[in-house]
C-alpha cells in the first residue's frame, strides 16, 4: 500500500494535475451557484418534502436517502486527508486547521448518522434528487479535503480574530441547524397530520430556520478557513437554500394567512 501511495502521489505531475482539477472544480461550484439560484427563484422546486411529486424517478426511503447522499462528503474528505498523510493533523490537534477539519466532519457525522435516525418517517426522496445530492457531496468532499490537505499548512490559518469569529459563527449555525431539525421533527405529536407553524429558535425570525442556520454555519466556516473552496461551498449553500426558504415563506403565508407572524422574514433575519 505504501508503495502504491508513493507511486500515485509521489510524482509532482500527479499532484499538479489534481490541483488543477481542484481549481476548476472550485470555480465550477461558484459558476453553478448562479443558475441554481435563478432556477429555484423562478419556481423550479426540488420534488421532495411538501413539494413531493411524481415524474422524477423511483423513490428512496427518507432515512436511507439522507444517509447515502450525505456520507460521501466526510468519507471523501477524510479519505483525502488519510491518503495524503494525516500526521500534521495529529501533531497539531488544536491548530485552526485541525479544529476546522473536525468542524466539517462534525456536521456531516450528524447529518449522515444522527439525523436519519431521529426523523419520523419522512417522505421518500426521488432518485434524481438523491443523485444530485450524492454527486454534490462527493464534489464538495473533494474540494474541502484537497484544500485542507494540500493548500493549508499546519500553521494556516492562524488563531486570528477572523478565525475565532468565523468558528463562533459556524458553531452558532451548527447548533441551530440541530435545534431547527428537532423543532420540525417534534412539530406534530404522534398520530397528528397536517402542517403547523414552527416556533422557537431561528423560526422566530425566519420561516426557514433550518436553511438560515445552515447558511450561517457555512458562511462562518468560509470566514474561518479563508479559502476559495470554502467560499464556493458557502456561496452554493446560499444559492441553493435561500430560494427554498423564500418559497417556504410564501407557502406558510398562504397556508396560514392571518395566523402567520407578520414580522418573520423568509431566510435572512430582518431583511429577506
């Protein structure tokens, strides 16, 4: 195995080629964020959850879909770190790079292994939607993994105010992602059907408290890491989730009309 690894990664040409592909994949994520935002704002909604409909392929059990579509991200990320040598992470476990790598894995450990176990049923996911999520998680795992392994040295980034603030924002977002999930999961009592108005946490200020929290989380991550791949991920997260939050907001207003809190915004607190 060591010999194979040395042959594959020991040549500068291979390293340079992967770095070149990594750069292209990073800019492609920035570019793809724009049509994604435009299409979703125009009303093209992914057919899952309350928007579930036929015509998008076979359906996959919700728990299985969540696990299999999310788990490639931490596996690819950790696989790259292990393949390229994780010694520097082990030698500097409290460096910003190591802590931020752990933060990335913490989110996806929760999303891949914990969240599928705590959801109650959940509507099945069309295989086409699952496939898009699966590919994105591989793509993003490669972007962030290669960045941490090859572009950030053990001393980068340093514990600066920017990193500390970014990490604090990430933590705030991550905690509220989990809190929003629990609020939605427990919105209906066993045996109840129909939709209710979410209350508590970020839902007090926006209709899409779960999406807003995840946008905050990865924006903080990008600020702390200070790299193009992290910024591309945060940008795509906003462009993918903000329009969904906008449509959720309109749906809640139409569904509950006079009952719905007028002070709530869609996805950006106090603004949109």
